[in-house]
C-alpha cells in the first residue's frame, strides 16, 4: 500500500503558500536544502512534478495546484480536529461551509442554516462574495454549497451540480413620496431614479431587458449587489428599488417602503449549487437532496 508522508506534504504546502523555498525556510525554521530535498521526495513518491522551476522562481504545475487544494483541506481539517479535542466537544460536529452571493436574501441564508442544524450537529461557516470567487472556492472544495440566484453556465455542468429552489416575482418599491407613480405603472417609471443591482448579475440584465422592451428609460443612480444597502437607500428616498416581492413585503407592512407595482415576466430565481467530490460532506449532501425553501 502506498503511504502519503504528511510532513513532506506540509513542507510542499507551506512553500506553495509562501511563494518560495526561502520564505518557507524562514517560516518553518528549517534549512532550504532540507525543504528542497523533501519536496523532491514527495514529487518522486507521487511520480509528478509539483513545481515548474523558472528563473529561480517556483510555479505550481496543474498537478501541483490539485495537490495544494487537497493539502489545504487536509490541514484545515486537522486544525478543526485540534479545536474539537481542546473544546471537549465530541459530538462529531460536521463542518459545513456555505458560499453566499451578496444579492441572496438573508432570509434564505437563515433557512439554510436552520435546515443544516436540523440535519445534524454541525459547525457552519458563511463565506460571502461574488460569483466567480465563490464558484472557484466551490470547485476547489473550500466551500461545500453555494446559494446563487442563477445556475452555473452550460459549460460548467460537469464541474457543478445545481438544484432549483424557488422563483419569485419582482416589484418596484419606493419611499412615500414615490406613491403617485402607482398610476400608469410601469410607464410612470420613465426618468425616475433607481437603485439597481450591479451589472454582472443576471437579475440586472433581466431588469434592463424589461425596461428596454417597454421603452422605459430609468435613471440608474446607484449600483449595488447588496440588497440590504438597496433597501436602506430606498427607505431614505434616494431612489426606487427592484426587489423580489417576498423581500419587500415586510418593509411594506412596516410602511418603510411602498409597492408601486409588479414587473410582468421578471423573476428572481434561487439555486443551490455543489461540486462533485470523492467524499461528500453529509450535511451538504442532505441539503442538496432535501432542502426546500418557502419565503
């Protein structure tokens, strides 16, 4: 049976993380020749080159990138093991990590967290960011699930699994001073200030398409992917806000915002996305199979 030498793996991982053998040597307090020898031994045992050595610099090969990603998970799991043992919590908590787009409603994130806790004892980490970053982290197995408002593109079908969660109609909301715009909606939106989602989102493109096909020119004054910021600015009367109707319902009830009208054939959809891996996180697998969300 082949055995993986974790000391050798750790020296390789540290070198890749630090960017050079010299920096790794200072970090580990070990001589550079020793580190070079141990990395060479690891490469020989794997029968693969992990670094391309160019102009005295080290660049990870494609295999090296894969090994680095696995090593990152291995040492993160080791740190988690130490924390559990030190805490004396032997309930076998599963560490599950969610990637969340800024535009995803916090209510959806809360529902997923509650579902994860019901699925079994777990430690939950939330990573927020933009789609490209989160899907990259998901593919590298540094995130277990991503909550998104669009599925991965067709070209990524082999790299990701996606599960449709919900479709919600979209309405335009505004402060009290905008209430007269209810009349002749949506054409009353002509020239009005709007706080839009950022251009890289599918939701923004759907909104642009609606306004373009209806010959409505709105005045985009602010772009943000964070719905919380959209709501706050909308409440202050800075502009109109397009939101899924469930997201605006509570603010309407509290009379902080007023619904001007629903945009026909414009919806915001939500998806749960995972990536194939040899050892599935049991909590993540349970959620992919069973999680249902009703706003």
